[in-house]
C-alpha cells in the first residue's frame, strides 16, 4: 500500500516537473518570437522614409513647379511612439530571456515581476499600435471634416511600411499577452 502511494506521488511529481519544463520552454520560445517581432517592427519604422516630387501649380499661366516632399517616420509622433515602444519591448524581451535562462527555478516574487512587466509590454505595444493605426487610417482616407487630405496616394510605400510595422507590433503584443497567460498558468501549476 505504502509502495503504491509513493509510486503514484513520484509519477505525479514527474508529470508536474515535465509540465513546468514545457511551460518554461514555451515561454522561452515566445520571448524569442516577441524579440524578433518587436525588433523587425522597430527596424521597419526606423527606416520608413519616402521622398516624392510633386508638381505645384502656382498660376494657370505658368508651368507647374516641381517640389520635393518627404515623409519621414519622425514627423509623426505616433510613429515615434511606435518605434520607442518596440525598442523597449525588444530590449525587455532580450533581458527577460537572459534572466529566465539563468534562473530556471525562480522564486514566485520574481515570476510575478516578470508577469507584471510582460503585462506592461502588452499595454505599451497595443497602445502604440493603436496610435499608429489611427494615424494610418487618416493618412489613407483623409478627413474631410477638418480638411486633412489623403497622403497615402502620394506616399504609398511609406504607408505600406507604416501598416507593416503596425501589424508586426500588434503581433508582438499578442505574443506578450500569451506570455502573461503562460506565466500565470505556470504559477498555478508550480509545486509548493
């Protein structure tokens, strides 16, 4: 009887350790994915610039003047915010990966700190993606009520890069949200 109970307890402990290890490996994989997504999003935003020669008509009697207009990521505060949050998320993802790699058997207080910081990354990435998406919608459609013209018909490549970086940032936010879920589940299943 005692031998059977010990055998069952040993199997339960092995299953628990296996689940903890799988959760840890999944977290590490998601951290690498979060790092890559936020890094690529930051690079796409940081390299987003387009110049276009636009003819300006001053008078109907004169030929149009060619004027070079440039769209650059740092002209829009939403894109500056998008770049900054992705750099922060990328840096945090790298640091948390290294931290978790060194501390496989971390204390619950450190695990809670990582969950809180992962949640902060989710909030930052979702808010910056929302801001960039709002600016993108105005750039694509314009706003007739305030006389803001469309700019994506002139700066097509710039708008496509802005959309790509926004989608990458949203994907990064989802990855960090999954990290919060995984870490929370891991806390519940951790042996006491």
